[in-house]
C-alpha cells in the first residue's frame, strides 16, 4: 500500500467535511506528519490541535489514514473525549458511509498499572528516553500530561534502571509492520 501524501489528505478532508460534517470544519486544515512537540515513535497516529485548528495525520497507508482522519475530524467538531458522545458521532458518520475503525466504536478501556508500565517499556524499546516514553504513554492513553499519568500510577511509572537498559537493547517491534498489517491488527482488537 502506498504512503499517503499531503494532497491525498487535503482531498479526503474536503470530501469528508462536505459529506459527513455539513462543511462545518472549513476553517480547519489537515497536515501530513506529526506536530513538532509530539514524539514520533513510528506509530501511525493522528492528533487534533484545537488552538491551531490543525489535524495531524502520521505516516501510514490509505485505509488507516482515512479512519484516523475521520476520528480526528470528530474531535475537531468539538468532542474531546472518547466517550459516548464521541462514539455516537462516529456511528452517525459511519451510517453515512464514513470509514471508521471498529475499535473506535467500543468503549476505550482505562489502562491498569501493568499496561502503563508495559507501554513505557515499549516506547523505550522504540528509542525514546524515559521522560519521552512517559510523555508518549500519557499521550497514547489520553492523559492530560505526563504528570497526570505519574500521579495516577506512581508505582507503575517507576521503572528500574536495569529494565530500561534491557529495553534499549531490544529490537523495536513496530517498524516492521506494514500498513496492511497494522490495519488488520486494529480490526482484530476486541
Ligand atoms: Zn481521539
């Protein structure tokens, strides 16, 4: 699958805006890539910057990019949290034909301490330092900040130095997945 381009995203944004959002997002724009203050760990991802009225779409194939774009456009329309309102809105646009990730339609599980710890270690494995890994984990699990995450999980965020050192020497696992594989894994998620 080909990597999407900026002009693909511009085209889909205009199409989705008029087909599913009644052209209410015309003062927004979409940007291919990651915002400067977010660490790119190789995960295809999206980000909605309300202040700049900009949606960022990470590097991935078409299928994934369209679904992430719809997800971020729902945020842009004024719904911050992945709660019931968010899922209702995704169901609405899906019924009109919009591409939606099945996992986005299910309640997002709140992570437990083990998952937080695993995610931090995984991020270190991908080349981030501890602080960046904590920031990335906070971002992935939708915490307001790294500080909020650490306050909520004081024990889980204390990773022993030898575990960190070991993770640094392990091979990152995410890079070798193709966009199709990532899409497939995403579909399979419960
Ligand atoms: Zn979201």
